[in-house]
C-alpha cells in the first residue's frame, strides 16, 4: 500500500508514524500551495514553551503549485531559525551529532520550498534509519488508485485530530519544561533521543 502525502517543513512526529504503515511514500509535487499548514512551518520546544518556525514565501496567495513556491530570502529567517534551533536544542544529548546535517541543508538556500522540504525529509529519514521508498507525483490527481491512501492535508496544525489516525503520543525526555509537549517537529525527538528516536516513532504508530 502506498501513501500520498504533501511535503512539510521538518514535519511533526505523527508524519513519520504514519509512514510506518505503508510500503511506499508518494510526495505530492503538483498540488496548489495551501497557507497556514505544515508545508512551511514547524513547532519546536524552547525555554518559553513551543515556538513556531515559519519559512517566508514570495507568493502567498492565488493558485500556485507547491513546486513553484519560492522562498523569500529578503527576510532574515535563515539565521533566525538556526539560532532558535541552537537555543532550543544546544544542550540536547544528540544535538552536536545531528546539527551539522540540518545546518548544511538549511543554508544551501534552496530557491523553492518544495525542494527544501524534500531535502529535509530525506535527511530526517536518514536520521531515523528508515529506508522506505520515496517517490514524487508527476501530475495532480484529485482521485487516487485503490492501492493509494490519500493523506494530503490530513496532518494539519489546525486539525490535530487528523494526524491521530496513525499516531498516539509517546513521552520522551525533552530539554525544557516539566510537562511533556506532544507531537513537535521530528527534530525535537531526534536531538533528544538520537538513535533511539525511531523506537519512539514505532511505539507511537497506532493501527
């Protein structure tokens, strides 16, 4: 069974627990961009609680294909994201082991959001040592084949219940706070748990 899902910026843990239920992932490349979704944002844990990181875009309105959405580098977001990540996870047990990978991809300055997201997805799967085949759509299809589960736009920051179909939160040690923060970006889990991150993802993958 294949999973059809959109690209996201440093997706939440439930994105990866969902992937575990399928034999192949197909990333949607030809949908129209949708605002206020995980496509250009993620949530990390800081000393002040959960914080949102947003990739600014040059085109935010109208029907623009996700593959054609350009990142706005006139805004100084790159250093801001990196500083936030450093501040949030600099003392995490595995930050130094993984941080260079993230820094190198981030500062490649991809022109397009989709390309950045795809590179980061590849990085995250490598971190998790999860070798699931990942392909991309070649056209947009509203209806999908019977062997494909359409999960596009299901995992949404405004509709948390959507991501719970294949996900149940499993607590792990976080850098800040006495209260566990659920379903943050996968980087929170990886920086905190390192090679043990995949076992947490598997434990959170409900049927």
